[in-house]
């Protein structure tokens, strides 16, 4: 699995920036990833061109929430948010961006809380 840091502009506005990590997986791993990410069960797959810090472009696949499933009142579970924050820090994403994620409200799910 190869990784590359970069940004993505979902709406096509070059001033919008979303930091993330690009993973390169084997084709045989794709069905398991689709299942784990909820493809067809609240998420759709899109392709986009993203640009890394050096200006290199990459064509990537993204899992994006299906608009019919979006509920603006929901919050990420604390264990999921912690997982995302830890990964962002591990991959060296900008501290200000990580702080934005940390500041987001979260929900508790007692029955499923896990240690990350």
C-alpha cells in the first residue's frame, strides 16, 4: 500500500481545501474496502483529481455520503473521531486542520466504544 498526502476540492472551488491521505490498494482488496466504507449503503463512489503539496495530480476514488442519507443533526461517534484525528496526526496533516476536526461536536456510543 502506497500513501501520498494532498488536498481535495469536492465542490470544484480551488480555494476549498480538504486534507487527506491517498492509499493505493490492490484490486483484490477493493470489494472488502467497498463493504467496510458502506458503498451502496449510504455512500457512493466518486472519482476526482487531487493535487498534492508538490503540485502533482492524482486520479482517486472517494467514498462520499449519498445526499439521501445525510442527516445534519448526526455527529461522529467519539471513537471514530479519535480514529480520524490520530490518523491525521500520524500522516502529518496540518495542525490547524487537525484542530478543526478536534473541535467538532461528537456523540457517544456506549455499546460500541472502542479504544484506538
